[in-house]
């Protein structure tokens, strides 16, 4: 035990700083970065992209809709090198978000995930304010019809609990990895939250990763 | 009120502030700093290149002040630091109100606990008063300070 006042003062300082380091730094070690993956129909870009952007998104989230053009612009900048994989992070306070995700999954199984994805975001102001889930479901079916998807197959898929489980699995994964904001983009293990971070820091990260791989 | 009652009140206030600061700082530390940076972005107070460093620094400061207050280390200074933190939080929230910036969630406790800016300002005002109370009786159950200062050199 420290015997002098000076040594006890130093020990006290070290106790406080050490506790702070553990409490402020430890949690990040418990939530390590990872490389999210998804089914092939939720991927876009070249077959073997040098850089993959994992997008955690909620179809009913306005910030996610606002980020979509920025993501598209990055993909257009590097069409042969950068790919994207979509991950569901539907919020429970968005009443139609899970059903929109399920509908996109069904479109994906018919090979039209990204068309449906774009359609959901571009028409978000219309369907996100619908008062009942029935009205939103009818809207999602109508959108599928307009895209020429098989009506019976889409309806059966939307009612199949296994489809909702795909969305739920992504939400669970996001929760376990502390993805608490949408949209969150994971590029080479680093996170970028929102449009501004994607188009500035995220784009830098893409360029740095491509330089390293070239 | 007797001196021992005043000491107990000050120590209780200090513990409460410490737990709130620790909860806030540790919760933010679990999430990626980019998430807190995205919240800070909405305040339009910091230049973009400061957002990420600040979002790493603030949770650590909250944990440091919270730990110091919980363990009773340099109580006068840590209570003053807590008051400064809460004043700064109120100032930041008030500035968004005055500039007409809508904030759904102040992001004060990370993403897990959602609080409206008005509720947070009220809470911060109470915490400033409690920090002041803690500052007036720095020797109340301050075990690290007591251990450091006991006996002779």
C-alpha cells in the first residue's frame, strides 16, 4: 500500500484513469468490426468487387431514402470495383418498415430486389403515412403488380413467415453489433452513419481501400 | 439539517450524477463513434472535421467525470467539471432551439435512451443544482480523497 500522501495521490489518479480507460475503451472491444453478408439477390455491382459496402437500412426511414442517391453515385464512380449488399434494419417505430422489407425480399426472390428497393424509397412519402398495415400491404402488392411480378407468387411470399424471418435475422444481427442508426454503411470494417459521412469519409475509405488493392 | 445529513445529501447527489454520467458515457462508448458524430452533425455547432474526434472524446470525458465523482476523487474539481458539462449540454440544446433546428432525439444518452431536448434541458438543470450541492461539501464520503489525505506524509 502506498505510504506517502504523494504516492497515494498518484495511485488515486491511476485508479480513476484506469477505470475510465476500461469503461470508455472496453465496450468497443466487445463490439468488434465485422463483414456483413447477405443473399445474392441483395447484392449489386461486379461479381467479385474489390470493395463491398454493406448498407443497413430501413425502407421507412427518410434519412435512408436521402442516402440512396449518394450510394448510387459511389457505385457509378467505380462500376467495376465496388459492390453493395443490403441489410435490413427496420425500426419498430416505423409501422410499415418490416412489411416493406418483406415485400422487397419477395421482389428479390423474383430477381427484382433493387428495382423494388428504388421504388420503395422514391415513393416513401406516399406509403409511409398510410394508417393501416392493410393499406400499406395493398400498396406493396400494387407496386409488385406494376413491376410485372407474378401476383400469386408475390402474395404467397409476403405471407410466408420464412420471409419475415429473413428480415428479422438482419435486424437481430444489427442489434447484436450495435448498429443503432440508419442508414449505417460498413466499408472495409469501418462504419459510416448517414449521407454526409458516406459521401465524405465513406468515399475516402472506398478510395483508400481501392488504392491498397491496386 | 445536521452536518451529517448535509453530507449524506451531498454524497447522494454526487452518486446520482456519477451514475448518470457513467450510463451516458458507457452507452455511447458501446456504439460506434460515427453514430454519435451523426447526431452531433444535426446540432450544426462543430466543423465537420471535428465531429468524429469530439464524438470519441465526449463519452470518455463523461466516464472520467462520472468515475471521479463515484470514487470521490478531487470532488470539488469533478463537481465543477460536471456543472460545466451540463451547462454546455444546455447551451448546445438551447442554441438549436434558438436557431429553429428540430431535434427529435438529443442523442445525450446514446441511441438506447431517447429523450426530447426539452426534457434533457430540465434534467440537466436539476443535475447542475445537484453538482453545486456536491461541490459545497467535497469531503462528504469522498473515499479516494480521504484515503489520499489521511495521516502524515
